[in-house]
């Protein structure tokens, strides 16, 4: 299963994808930078993180909410 939940554009040729993928019978959340190649296809880069536990995702959400308050 590969399911793209959404993208955030960083520029015309760079975006961050949030995807859920299965690997070795484990479902993982990928947050990864992608680039537009010469054939106009999006390709993943090495820049990104993978989470396999829901607690990690919950912790990430809490940290992002704290960081968001600092930006407001």
C-alpha cells in the first residue's frame, strides 16, 4: 500500500510529501522531500524521515503544535 496524503510545495521543483507505505509487513509514515526530474516526474530524495510507531507520530504532532505557537 502506498497512499499519498498530501504535499507541501517548497518551490516549483521541490515538495514535501506525506505518505503511508507498507514495508516488510510494517506500515510506515514517510515525510520526504521530492524533486521534479527532467521527465516531469516526482522523485524522492534522501531528505526525510520515517515513523513506524503511532506514539512517534503523536509526539511529532505535539512538538509541531508547540513550534506553531512560537511562530504565531
